[in-house]
């Protein structure tokens, strides 16, 4: 398969009056053509910062290092003219909260047409037909092109955002909490639409959400973030069904399972709060909230270790926990209560 996106050692630090705040700390990700990568984690884990960094959409207070290779080109070293050419055409973003992302005083058809006119991907005489085609592709009648955003429902506005993202036929779509504000029925329709477009057109997608169940159902691979780092990654169904990192286990346990009375009547959560990014604890940053923490966890900030590697040391799953590393301290890892 062709690698569309290869993120290597991505680090993002925000400059603040009280000192620098590291929001993303050494993230590595890959997205293949026709593949979908889910990015999960609590609020403040760094998911949206990663999404915005991929196209250099972060504010001026952010300092970004590493490599973001989009079809072999490093986004972080692109000149502004080349970067403007890549946005919408090479990769596009479906932002969280379409009501705030859309211009309230412009008709939605004009907003869908704008990237096509800027990048000249469609002849001016065909723009109106292309807008109608895109609206119909996302399940809206072409007549809604003349409406302003306030005349559309939340689900319809989100579909307009998807149509805008598809306008220039990008190779990669980044969906940042694209269905958070929608009811479950519309959410299911939007997710089905995104999944269908990925498989039909062979594009890559990054789907960002705090909802592991949604990501497990619609993504090939899953990366779980905590305190600016990826703490577990691998095939989505495996990470959700049998998580190796205690944090991924806690996220999975927080969702009641249909048909399981125990999880419905006594759902398990995760006590405590994420660490202050400006002053993370020494060693493993998850240690203060981890029921499996041992003395070594205060001294070691574990890298991503392969989970159950085969004879040549390879594994489709990795977790940043000493309990899955080459030297496992103490007794076997306990499950979260």
C-alpha cells in the first residue's frame, strides 16, 4: 500500500507568559492510501493539536519540530506558496463544530465553490455543477446550495463541511471530532458516508474522537494519546478489545457494553485528571492515575514497546508501558477496577 502521510517525532510547544508548554511530545503516525487511522484520547491529550499541525494551521505561539511527510513532501519545510497549494488539494480538514467553521453570511454553495476557484481544480463554467454533485454525494439536494448555514440542521451543516473537504479531491482527509455535536442517528449517517468515501476513492483518513467505540467501528488502526504522546497503537479492534496500556484499558472500560448488565449498572471510569503539560510528573506521565504503577514507573518514561512480538521482534501493536517491555517488573499487569 502507498503511504500518504508519515509523521516522525512530531513535537509542538506553545509559548506562554509563564513558560513553554509542550502539547505534543514525539508523535509518530502513518496513514496508508485507502486506510483510516483513529486518534483517541481525553480532552487535552493533544489530538486536535496534531490535526492542526499536519497542515500548519496552529497559531503563531506554537513551535513545531519533526517531520510531516505528505506524499513524500515535508509540510513543515514547505514554502508558503507550496503549502497553500497543498491545502484542500493534498489534504483537507473537516473541523469540529460546522456552525462555527462555516461563514454565517455566505451561502453554503459559495463556500463549497471557493476552494475550487482558488485552486482552479474545476473550470469556472463547471463550478455550479460540481457544487451540486458534491451536495448530492453527501446526501443533500442541490437546491440547498443557496441556503445560509443557519437554515440547515447540524447534520446538514456537517455534510456541507464534508463536501467542502472533498471539493478539490484531496488524497487525505482529517476529520477532527466531526460528529461530536450530532445525535446518534445523524452521527451514524455521517460516519458511514466518510467510510464509504474512503473505500470508494482510495483516500486516507484520520478520524479524531474521544469515543473509542466509534473509532473501533470505522477505523483500520487506532492510536491512543495521553499527555501529548501516543501510548498505544495497533489494529483498532484489537486495541479496544484487548488493550495493553492501562490508559487504553480505562478508556475502553468507560463505555458500557450492550448486553452486559455489569458494565451498564456499574460503568468504569478513570479517576484523577490529566497532568499539567507544563509540569508533567517524572517517569511515566500516566503513573499518578495507574493502578498498576510500580517504583520503576517513576524513573522510566517508556517508549512504545511491541506487544507480543513474534520471533523477529515485530508486532502490529505497540504500547508505552514497562509492563509490556522487554523486562517486565513485578507481577503480571492487573486490570483496572
